[in-house]
C-alpha cells in the first residue's frame, strides 16, 4: 500500500493546487469559448489542465494521460498506468460561481482505478480513496447509505426523465436534486449524502473514473444501467451510462432501467 499512498498523496496535492489556480483564474476574469457541440471551455480549464499535466507526468513520466482538455492519442493504450483527469468538472457551475464544481483525478492500472481524488474547492471538501483502502472525506472514513427502498430515496437525477411516461414500471416517489459535476454526484453517494445518482446517456471516463473508485470503496455499487461493470483506458473513453447507488438500491434501479437501450 505504500506505493498507492504515494500515488494518492501526489494526486491530492495536485488537485488542491489545481483548485487554487482555478479560483485565481476566475478572480482575474475568464476567457470563454465553445467546443464542438457547444459546451463551454474557459481559460481556467486550460490553465489547470496544463498545470496537472506538468505536475503529474513530471512525477510519473511512464504513465499515460487522458484529460478532457488534452487531445486524446493512442499512446495511453500502450501504458499499463494512466492518469485520468478532468481539470474542472462542472464548468457551468464554475463559470456562475456556484459551488458544485470539482477537480477529479484518478490513476488507472490495467483498466481499473487504483487511486482517486475529487477536490471541491468552494466547499473545502476533498474525497479520496485507494483500492482496498476505503474512502474518506477530509481524512474521515465515509460510507454509502444503508437505504433499502426507493420510496423517498434522495436521488441525483433529472426529475423530468425519471417521472416521464416511457417507463414500463413507474418509479416510486423520490426526492430529486441536481449537481453539475458528475464526479461530485458520485462522491455525494459515496458519503451517504444521497442514495443514488442515475444518468442514462454515455459519460466520459474523466467525469466518472475517480468517482467510481471512491464510491465503490465507500460500499456503493457502480455500473451502467444494464448492470455491466466499467473498464477504463479503452479506445473509446466512455461508459454507456451511470448507476451509482447504495448497495441495496442497485438491483432495484437496474430492474427498472433494464428496458432502456444502451447508447453504446
């Protein structure tokens, strides 16, 4: 575990530094452009990406690299270990000075995350985990909730989707909320603050990789909405969908989502 602890210390320090830089960039004024597809990218996203790439690859030059703000290459597929990074997850919240954005960083080894950090600068929250080492929030152990019924469950999902007419079996009444950053949604399930996070469209690895380890180490279950487990560092760096939940809720959710086709 000493090697994993060193890895965790490295990415924790990098995430904290990245959060400080992002806030400083916003304070001096953001330059905002649009990517293909229309999603925004700010000068802070790019500055944080450059910082993280320099810090992490200088420390681990044999690792590959996958980041939302760096053009992807096939080189990472030749590496046993890679960094998976989203410089700012929840860019819209960040732009609007809302607190629900974060810096997620994971180290993936042989297709599975082994160390992960999700740092939420505006809330002074740092979630972290190593494989087999449990999950923590600001140094204290966390665990997924023990809720075992969907009735009145606290769920991070689009209420319009969940309450729509297309479901063969209607959902029980649940309490829905939104958070911009996917990584933060998974961290909130890991900590027991919410009972589940559900999204039925494909999700990029950099949005969900760190959350996958932190959630599972906290006892939550993570898969796509057909129950397939996730693997990372594949040629297509996406997962088909997201179901992250308290362990007892996972089969109850999958029973209802099984009829919805997978997009990838």
